[in-house]
C-alpha cells in the first residue's frame, strides 16, 4: 500500500485532473441529452469498468507501450473517435425518441442499462488518454519501499476511478435536471437529443485530431 501522505497527494491530484471538464464530461452530457439519466449513469459505470481493464493492463506494462508507440496510440485514438461518432449519429437518427408519438415504437426508445454499460466500457477501453494518464501519473506516486509497484498502481488507479465515477455521476444528475426543462415539447425534445448526438460527434472529431 502507498504511504498515507502519498495517498493524500494522489487523491488531490486526481481530484484536480478529473474535476476539470474534459472528454468524459462531454460524453456523459451527450448521453444525458440524447438518452436520459439512466442511460448516462449506466454509461458512467460502463466507462469505469473499461477503465478498470485499462488500469490492469497499465499495471502489467501495456501503458508504457501505448505511451511510447505512436502506432498503438493512433490506432486506439482512431477507433475510439470513430465509435463516439457512430454513437452520435445513432442519437441523431433517433432524435424523435422522446416524442409522445414515437415512444411506443419498437425501433425507438431508451437504451437498456446493459447496452449503455457496454457502450461506455468500449469508450473507456478505446480512449488512449486513459492509458497515457495512468502510465504517466501512477508511477509518480509509487514508493518502491512500500511493496509491489503493480499493487500500488492498482490501488491508486482504483482511487482515481472512484473519483471519476463520482464526478461523472454528478454531471449526469445535474444535466438530467436541465434536460427535463428542455424536453417538454416534441420540438424541444428533438433539439435536445440532436444536440447530444452532435456533442458526441464533436468529441469524436476532437479526439481524432488531438495530438496528445
């Protein structure tokens, strides 16, 4: 286990990094606007599950490969960006999902929690910034004399993931309150769902052209 002073320092660092709105916040807001609070919260948990897998791989050494290999980094970046764009396009295609006349249709409706969780997990797994962040940040707080470096990285990463779940959950709940005010009419509903889709497409495009 890392020393208490290192744990406190890491917690503060993680809080600062995660609390600042970034790609994960935009993803959550887009999910709320497009599909609602339940789907967004399931996506948050799924994304966290994907980050757990990334954390284990980083602790085993894969994070160093991604950090040092431009090919691996670019492949993950393109895959993640393409998937986000696809999710955004699907949201725009089904922007009538909240209309009273469309709710009863079989091909339109809210995403199941399991499906939303799987989608969120894939987003977490294909986000190269998660690999780089874990690989760059976690070793800075590992104390060789405190035991297994891999175990310390797992503990530190788990703390970071929990902080991320709390932060993204707060954003999801806050956005859901605003969404309720904006979806009282079919026209507003279509606009809100479409906006969520555009946000995800924009996020995918930003990730695709980002160099870091």
